[in-house]
C-alpha cells in the first residue's frame, strides 16, 4: 500500500544523536512481496535523507521478467568522508549499492551489512545476503555519520535516495507484502551469523524435498523465450541446479519455487530440461520437460515508415521482428529515389532502422529495401512510399533537451513537459490554443494577459535548477502584444518577465526592459541575464556566508537597496547580461546560452535572436543550485534584474508579460550556432509535403497498344523493386503492342 508504514522517529542509536560516526551497522528482516508490478520504488526500510542514509527497496527494471523485481540495498554518506555518490546524484554514478532479483509471493530472509573503514578512509564494504547466501558486495565505504530525517518500514518518510537519484517528500513508494522479524544492529554481522539466523528461522530438522509441480513441455517461437518452473516443499533453503541436455545452465537458492528462462533457437529445438534440487535432507530430480522451437521461415515485413526533412534528414523504417545487425545496418541495402543514403543504423529494439540521407525536401519518396535479413536469415526485398515532413518537435527532441514545454494544451491547467521531467501549472487565466508562433508547429501557443496575472509556475528539479551546471541553453518563441513604458528619472525601469528560474542569489531570466517613453511603446530591450552569486546571508558578516569563495561568484545587481534588505554580499557586484532590441507585435525566436567555466570565470553568456548571435559577454563561471522555483510569463517566487532586486521583501511587482509564448525548451548543454540557426530556419518552414501523390491510369486499346495517363514523371523498371529510370515522354503515352514487358509508376519531383 502507498499509505501504510511503520514510522520510526530519530533515535541516538539508530540514526542521529549519541556517538557518531559509526563504521559498522547491519539490517536484517524477512519479506514476502505480494505485488511486483509497480515500476517505481517500493520501500522496505529507509533511514536518513539525501545527504546521509540507507535505503532498502524494490524496483523493477527492463531486465526483470513478469512476476520479478530487483531488490536494492544502498547506503551513502555525501558529506564528511564521502562515499555512495555525490549530492543531487543523477543516475547511478558513484553509488554504493548491491542488488539481486526476487520473485513475487516468495519468502526471503535478507541482511544488509555495513563493515566500514574505522580509520575514516574508504576501505570498507557493503554486503548483501538473501536466504543465507551472499549475492553482492561493494567496496569504497567509509563511515556513516549522523543522519536525521526519520526512518520507516514500507513507505517513504521525509526523503531518501535510490539508484535513480533523490526521492523527496513523504508518502508513496509503498510496499505491498509482508515484513517480519526486523532487527537492526550497530555491528557488522558475519556471514556465519547471517546463515545461522536464516536457518534458525526454520524450527526442527530439515524437511525432505517434495516436488509439487513438475516442469512442463513448452513451445516458443524462434528467438522468443520459454520458461520452465518447479514448485516444491522442503526446508530450509533448497539449492536448484537447472540442466539443459545434461549441462548446467542456471542455479538458484530458494524456498518454494524456481524457474529458468531459455531462448528458443533452431539449435535447441527438442532440448530436454530438468532441475536437481538439494537441501540438507537430500536431493531429488524433476521429470524432464521438452522445449519445442517454432522455426521462422518468413521474411521480415515493414510495419511503418516515416521521414523528416529540415536538419534531420532521416527515414525511419520499423520492421515486425528483430533483424540481423549486419544486413540491417548496411546502407547499400537501401535505395531512395533522388536521395543518397549516407548511413543506416539499427536501433536498440533490433527492429527499427534509421537511414540518414542528403538534404530532403517535404514531399514523397520511394524507398527500396533489399537483402535485409531477420535473425533466421530470411531476407526482405520490396518498396514503400514515404512522405517526408518538417517536424519542429523532432528537431528539438533530437538535440536532447531536458525539458520541452510545447505549450500546445487546449484545456486544463497543466503545461506538459514532453520529456516527462517537470510539468508546469497554468495560473491566472491564460488563453490556451492561441495562434501558434511557429509555422512548422501550428499546434497552438499560450496567450498571457498581464491584467490576469497569468504565469506558468514550475517547481524545482535537480536537472533544471537545483543541481550544478556548467552549460545551459534556453530556447523559446514569443510575441509581445504590448511593451512596458519607460519613465524618466527613476532608479529602474518597468519590465515584463518571459522566463525566470532561481532567486536573488542565483538564477537566470529573460525579460523585456522599458526603453520607449511613448504611451504606446513600440520597442524594448530583451535581456538574458544570469548570476551565481553563491553565499550572501542575513548579516553583513561575510565569514558566515557559504562557499565557494568570493573569486568564484559572478553576477549581481546595481540595486543599492539589497544590503539593507537581507541581500548582503552584492556590494560592488557587476551584473552580467546580454541584450538585443525587439519590437511590439513581432514574432521572435530566442536562445540564451550559458557556456560556463567550472574552475574560474572564463565562460560566456550568449544571446541569439532569430537565428543570429545578437550579443555575448564573458566573466561567467558555472551555475550552482538555484532553487526558488521557476516562472514563464511572470515572476514566480523572486528574481533579480540588472538594475533591480525583485526578491524577498523587495518583490513588489511580478512583472507579468502581455503576449504569446510558444515552444519552450531547456538543455543542459550548449547548442551550436548552426543548431540555433537550424531551429529558427526549420521553425519557419512549411511542415507538410506540397505535392500530393500523382495519379496514374492504364488502358488497353483495341489494336493491342497500351495508353498510360499520368501526373508528374513516368518511370519504368524491369522488376517491381527497380531500378527505376525516368521515361522521357509526356502524358498520355502510348506503348506499342510488341513492346517488352516492364513495370511503371508515376512520381513527383
């Protein structure tokens, strides 16, 4: 259940207070998982938080068969003497964890032992045991320091970490099943102790093994899998050895059931499978089961084909079964009329081939495939017609954004992130499905009205703003329906915020700054500004401020109110920004780039407007964690500008935008000048083919001749698969009765 847990408050012997650090700890309990279908984590036991802690949990992976999942045992200390990965870990880099496969409705005794380095180094180990057997050990372990944030069985409480990164919040990640006889130690259990605890869990003498279900004969298609299972009684643990034609192929140590999965091939058709089961009371052998392989003699078939022009120039062909890598990735096996195929790549699924070609135009192409084989050497030969289109979304996604808000919603209050990382929430009353700003997209935009306080609010995310970033690229399209009016003799001008993330100390933002004093301003300056002024504090005592040192801080504001309003540390700071002029009522494609420096201040900010570099400036370091959420169309929680601090008590105007915003993307890399120009060019390109499929008709005349009426260009070939060549004749064309047999088609060029 996601809502049931045993929650254990902080305790000196368990996790915080008392004498720390501790080099030795052990966790031991029994489990039976009753549902393993959930893709997300199921917490068995967790203590501590994202800086220091322990998490024992279950999570399915792509390698797990149905009814299976992976048990993880993980510990980390990401302060003091580090082990177990870095703060705000992305993926499983550097983690200290052991893992093994478990099965649904099977009973397990598990133990996790930390035998750390008592000298404070990293020579210790973490070891995992399942049913008295060691299944994994990882080194590089130091000591575990005090780690508050409470503890819990069966549910996430406060925060934790998995092999995929930080897990924030309380509740959720619930375990469905039984947990029994849990014991936690401030010592390292030995292997002998773990085995004894497991075997002592079964009272009395060992029971002889009794097979209750024998393996069954099984049939499977060639290269598909077949599973053989044996169920039995017999305590304690039973060692299972699976044999195929008398040769050992797998082993298992289980209590009541064991399975083996075999890939069916022509070579193992008719194979005999059995299992030998052994415990302390003796051994038994199952009956033999037979594997029957259903041989594949059919050639693969094309199930779909698509093509993208623009800067992608790819053709994607999906087949109905896995392919032979050599033939599928041989570019010579593919012909496209009017295009050179420069490469062919087989995808990870083994069934999808992506062709790269010279420049495509939106239109129809004939694709001929020959000699592409499946895994049984059955070859496909044939032709298919594909319609190549310009697809702006595919252009963006191909360049690996971390977030991509298309802003194409027609209803609701959620701004969906196409990449699945962080959705936003529409607040106020923005108009959805407004006219798209991108000709190659045409799926709508969002219209913001400053009178309604319209803004898209986005929460923090480790990949967006609460990590450390050397490189960032931010990209979007906008059109301002009105602009802020400039005023004379004021300390700072009115603004409109397009995008901001972070807060007063660290962050980045795009905004329009008033320059026109007329009643209906026609122009303004577009600013892209960033700062990573780490430190600062609530007092003027710089010795209390956080690292890094002053020489790695960059950016700021000229607003002199800051030091008197809890923004100490900006005295003498220099704002870093790039800017360009824009006009009301015009559509702009904007790209801001942080090309930073992780060791100094030799990086740059760059601003591109409509595909061209508008401005750049140096003096940039890297972006450190900049929480405080993010906003599109207005300030969400606080920010600063080149001349004004709008954060904390100084936030008096959210500077809402009045106009449309479309196709917002963020990358943790720097787009090249060619990529930026390509996105702008493709965004302004027609999306669909201008040519419809040409018509062709054939009529047999009384004198035996044949008349062909066609649109476009007529082509002929000796076979249906080509090669095709143009026929130099207009429509209609009459062919003599004695002409050689040939195949014909009409194409548009």
